[in-house]
């Protein structure tokens, strides 16, 4: 029985984000907890791109009607992705551990599961991401109103553009902050803060992972996140973003890789960086507290910004009482790469990590 979970682990590890083997094999305990042996076997028949039930049934050697029910149940558990093209036509595909299966367990958390998830993060994901030459495809989106007015702002750098390009919205609890709260180590910051759009939002709503919200409510959540000092992040694509996360360094598994494990390449920075007008600065220190990645410090009664450490989120700028801080645009040679869509992003990440994508 354990062999099917080993095979599923190896298949999930084919994604560019990886699902590597740990020393303790804790990932097998996670898979056993989430997947029945039958579900694990069926997952091995899925591809990394959408398939209709009849095609999956042929690959799995299963009855189409029976398999349709199992696939729907797996997608309701957040183990695979589902897209409803019509009332009668559904597509299913295999999804990575992150962003994917892990985040979809936000309403299924227990202390035992959190312990397993944290153990796997420490044993396998942290070292794997430190070794990987490519970023995870997670990109910082700056606070839009803080970008200097004479700068041409690309659509993918504007949270308003991401919101306005969609019509279906959902919000869910941040699994990172929810986990920490359950074990009594929460930061108290906004928990219902992970937003999805389009087909991703429909999946969240249908599965009860998140609740439907209006466009106006989505914008208000972003403002609340900014007030609480959370970093906007989305996929590193120029269009078609399906989510915006609002992250803190105390709980977020990605940002903790920067602050706790010294791995800045785990995230793609925005194309901006914070600068300080020393003449107008009163060295109040608010920016030091607001910075989620410890890029700002006070030295000899002067605010020092470590440009290489700055991720360009704009949180320091938004609460500067003197207006001495601002976001400046990087030169074209410094700009962070962005991919045209999710497939191109995953292909590039796969090439960099030695994993082919998409895979069958």
C-alpha cells in the first residue's frame, strides 16, 4: 500500500515547485492522511493539465461513471483541480503541493496535520527551495498609490488592474496565519485575506474553501491588508493572475524563507525599491517596524535601506509621517523577469529546476 504513496510523491515532485523526499518520509504520512489508496492511484492517472473524465477513465482503466464520482469527491477535498466548462462537462487535473493541495486544506486543519505540514516544510521544502536556482513564481505587488507619479506602471504591478480584469471573486483564510493561530502562535493580523479570481474563485466558492465577495469588498480587503502591514503577492505573470495573497513574515512560508532562512530568491521582487530623503526624515522608526523583510535599519541616527534586501512592497512608504520615503522604479536592466502566463512561468521554472512541465 505504501508504494502508491511513494509513486504519488514522485509524481508531485515533477512539478517545478517540487515535492521532494524528506529524511523521515513525513510526506508519505501527509499523503496517507489526505488520500485513500484508491484516490492516490487515480491521481497517478491525471496529467498536469485539464482532462475530461472519459480520457482519465481510459488511462486509469476505470468505469467512467464511477470514476466521475470519485474525481468530484477528490476535487471537493482539495486534492485535485476541477473546472466546470458546462453543467455536464468537467475537467480535472493534478495540482502541485504549493500553490495547490496545501492551501486547499485551509478548512481541514488539525493540530496533527499542522505538525506534519510544518515538519515537511522544515525537512524538505526549505532546503529544496534554497538549492533551486529559480524562484517559485510568487511575485510581490507594490502598494499602487505609493509608486512615484512619473513612473509608467505595468498592469501586473497594479493591484487595481488585477482586480478590475476579473468578475468573480472569493476570499479565504490565510492558511499560514490560521495554522499559527490554531497552535497558539498567531500574529493577530488579518486572517481572511487570501483572494482568488475567475475560475479559481469559482472552485473556492463551490468547494466551500472561501466565500464569494464583490469587487468592492476585494478592494477593501486589500486596503485593510495594507493597513495591517501585509505584503501583496501574486503569480509572476503579466496577465491572468488568479490570486492575491497578503503575507506576513511571521507566518508566511515563503517570506520566512527570506527572513529566517536567508533565501531571497524564493520570491520575485517588484520592479520598485524604497528610497529615503534624508533631509525630510525624522528617523521615527515606523518604517523599520513596517518592513517585513528587515531591509530597513537605523544607524547613526539615519534610516538605512538595504536595496538588495528590499522587495519593493511599499509598506514602509504608506505610513511614513514625513513623506520622506518613496518607491522608485528599477532600471530596465534591474527589472525582475515576468512571464506571459502561468504555463510559460511553470515551463521556465521547470527548465531551471530540471523538471519538465507540463507532464503527462
